[in-house]
């Protein structure tokens, strides 16, 4: 069992069962009437994809049977979940377990401060599956800055190793090698844009597409832009790090060469992948699951695309910075039977519960190996599975950094491709773990300074597309951004120093 931080006091707690019949959304109660056996009720509020049928759901029924409760589930549509969540949290009675997919956002902080959420620190030592699944770093990522307490259990996600997805068929067509350095990447981008990589005789391709904004994680890694000490040994906010201007300048040079998708300013989430599959772009940014994510639209994705890690830092090595990855969190109402709720979550994070929610019962697959995450099932079984559970229904989307299955990998060939790319990345890349920064002033800086943060993003784009020069950009930073960020920067530095001293 994982060693628990010293600050937690191990206690023995009896599970308290509610003894009164309470309406469904009023917290833990009992189900049944004269003809039914009294059973504790746990109400859950969660966003679930529309394919999953909640009514008479066999997976939720099995989960309830395994944990000795009746589960009453409220699943508003995803597209207006945030609105429904706000309404629910403002009501007089709260569900027992509430999913906040934004994790430790400002709303969570307010709800914790107002006493709507249970304090969990002293109870967690009693739940070994939670502690074995959720790392201390992930727990700290949802610790309230207002109360200093934990009021939620993170929903673990697979670790994101952000890198590059590249059309290796285009590389082969142009007799190019896989790029590993910034200069080699420039050369590949130029060829993908101007040398007819698809061989159709038309000038209709460009190299590199990405979503709007300039938070290009894989490229920031090549310039050391992460929550680590800068080249001079000091902690700094990103805009003061030695690699910040060189990073934007590098993107500016790519743009000037005409190799960047000119629509990057407006590209929505998923648009770069669409352009990759359509053969309009040859390179996008994604993590290790990126190639598999193309399979539903492009069944030949494994034969076309390759995932690699970040490019080498100037004069150095490829470094991938990885921080704790969570997919939202499970808040517990202060009025709930907290131990009953934690018992359910603890079972859901056990090997058995993880497998139940992640791949369903045996009728939904022929064989499954939790250790290798390999599954054998028919198309009909996969379709039926999609109606009863999904990543949204899981309490943990990852154990040991890996999801229950490799998404969209339906054949052994798919799994082999995934493992080949992933293992090659790990072999050729240095992995550096970084924290989820919880410096209070940094956490709230965007909300407290929305106009300034928007202006920074605008100036970054203006510099990249050549509307302003480096002098004008740095003048904005020195005259406007840095003075406003001074207190936040000091708070960040103090937090990072304290974090490092506790490691």
C-alpha cells in the first residue's frame, strides 16, 4: 500500500448509515418501502455522454450491489452541465457525490469556503484503493486554497506525454527522416508545405496545424518552458524564462515561412486532427493516444501517422514535462454520509471496480487483461458497451497512469502500433515530472486580470504573425504585464520553493 503523507492521521471510522428516509437529492437516505429491504441510497450528479443509458443501467446496478447501496443518478446533458451544476449547488439539498469536470476551479473554492463540501483529509487513510490509485500530487492539485483541506477526490486520467503526430507517409514520399531537432523540424515543415508531399501535383498542403492560442506544450518543452528552475537556477513565471522569447520567435519564423496553418487563430478543438486526416496538414500536436484518436475517422491512421516526443532542446535532449493528470474530481456534499460515499469510490478504484466501470461485465467482451489493458470483443459487444458505460461514468479513468483500455485500439495491430510509438518516445525522451501549481495568486490571476491576460495572448499572436516586432512585444511585457504580475510571481516563486523543500 502507498505510504501516506505524515500530515494525515490514521483513524478508525465506522460507516454510518442514514436512518431516515430522505428525498433523493437530499443526501444519503434509504431506498424502498414496506415491500423492499432498507438499503442506503447514494445520489450522484455527473455529466455523461448521451450514448449511455442511465435508467436501469446494469453497470450502476452491479456497482450498487458490490457496495451495498442503491445508486440514484442524475446525468444532465453535457452541453448544459455547467449550468445545471450551478443550479444544483445553489439548491437547499445537494447530491451526495458531485462531479466537477473543471477540477479545482473558482467555483469549487467558493463551495469549499461556504461549507457545502465535506472535509476528507482525516478519512482518506481508511480507503486504500483511493490512496493506491490517486497520487499525492493529484490530491494536492485539488486541495482548496481557501480552506487548506481536501473536499474532493480527483478522477485520475492517463498521464499525458505531449508530443507530435506526423504523417510519416509524407516523410517517405519526400525521402525525409523523422525530425528530432528544431532545425530538422523547420526543414520538414518547409518540404511538407512546398514540395507536394501527397503527390497530387497541387499546392494544397501546409505543414503544421494547431488549436487557437500559442500554448504549444510540445514546443514549449523544447525551450524549457515548464515549472522547473530556469537556466540560471531560479524559478520564474513563464514570460520571464530565458526560453520564452526564443520560443515565440521560433513559431514566428515558421509562420513567416508560410508553413503554419493560417487558420490557427480560429481553430477549435479537434480541427487540427480533421485537417491532418483530410490531408491538408501533415503535423499536429497531441499525446500518446493521438494516433489512436484518428482511427474512428481514418481506419488507416496507424499506417499513416507516427507519434514522437518533443523536439530536442537546443544543444540538449528531448524533454517531456509531465504534471499530474486528472479529469475533474468527485466532490462530496457536507451533508452526505461521507464514509458511505468514500466506500463506493474506493471500490470503484479497486482493480475489480476499475474493470467493471472501464470495460463492463463479461457480456461486453470475450477476454480482458487488466495488466496489459488488452481487450478482445466484437463490434456488437463494443456497441452494447457504449450504451452502459464510458470514460465519463468511471470514477477513475486511469490506474498506474493508464486507462482501462487503449482508446480506439480494436485490433492487436493497433495495440502494437500504440506500444511501438509510446515505447520509442520513452526510450528517446527524458521525462520530468512537474507539480500542479497551487500558488493562490497564480490560480486566480486570470480571473482577477482578464483584460490583461487577453491582451497578453493578443500580443503573442501579433508578434508571431509579424504585426509587431520584438521591441514592441517586450515593451508591453515590461510596462504592463510584469508590473501587474509582480505579486503573483513572488507568490509562485515561494510556492515552488516550498514544494521543492517538501519533496
